[in-house]
C-alpha cells in the first residue's frame, strides 16, 4: 500500500494518479483519481469523496453495469458524469467467459490479453476516453477528476497509462501505476469472496491463482494494449480524433513546474 491509495470502506482501488514527475521537468497536476465503481460507498466514503472537489467523472462502464451498480455521482448536480450507451444492454464479455470457458490459468490470461487488444478500440471506451481527455483539457487546477470502471484496473488502467505517457511520464512509472492495483486491493479478502460468488451463481470452481490472474493485473496485459495501439500520440489523434489544439491544452492544464 502506498500514500497514493485513499482507503475507502466500500470502494475498491481509489487512488491518486497525478503528481508523477515528467521527463522534461515538472510534474503532472494533482487531483487526478482512478477507482473502481462507487455503488457500495459508505456514508463515510461519500463524505471523503465530497471533500475532493470532484467536477468530472469518466465512467467507463457499460449501460448494464451502470444499471446494476448505480453510481454515487449520479445524483450530484455539481459533478459532470461522462459515460457511453454504445454497448446497449449487451452482457459484459467477462461474464460470458466466466460462465462458458475453461477457467485454467492459461485461458484466463489469454482472455485478458484478448480483452486488452479490444478495449482501446471499443466504441464506448473511445467515446469516454475522448470526452475525458477533452474535459481535462478544459479543467481548472483545483478541479478534481475521477476515471473509473467496475474494478478500476483494465479500462481505467489503459486510460491512465495513455494520459500519463502522452504527458511525458516515464514508462516505468506508468507501469508501476498500472500494477499498483495488485497492492491497492486486498485480494486475500476479495479473491475467496469472488470465487464463492462464481460458485454460487454459476456452479463453477476457480482456483486462487486463476482468480487472482482475472481480478488483478499483469505486465503482459498492458503490453498487449500498447502493442495494439502502437503509438499513443497517434492513437489519441487518429483513433480518438483529438485535435492538436486539445492535446496542446491538455499539456498546458495538466503540467506543473
């Protein structure tokens, strides 16, 4: 656990991803946060979150995920929530995988790598990625920003990695931020509970090592996403369609001396 992690009782993986040093000097602006979903936030969690001056929340979850786990931010007029309805009510792919596939370690890692090949090009993810980058380009230094998905590790991890790399954070620091999920979340508590849920709901048994490969993150997962996009600046401009003006303003607003 590091001082980047903000321990919340009902929210997993809530942490800072700003304030990293930049290769050209200075650092990334603070008040940038990444997280899992907020539907189980306790009253104390809500008080802590409300004290962070959050102005924009980029919610990368699909519509069905958002309906099943309503967000704390939904009823907050002072917060703009960015989301996408591109997927409609389709079942999230990971649920079909858990229900139908051979849950060996190799199969789980293979599924995760295929997922990371797909995530940067998913229409819903792209829409929220673009809206999130544009919101950051127009944000004020004191504004808080949160990006999250369900677990705060895959879709969220890719968004954060792309942003930090574009700003000029060292690739090793970006990788460290991505891998921090494995220590920010108490998998000794979560893994057995998740395995029980799969057993109760789907009648399937999954080993501890296999569950951790599914719930956690591995370097090869992020490498797969990076290989898929090739060049992050090119991805932001050509795949997301961010203009040079927005990119320049993003650098101006998120870099501090």
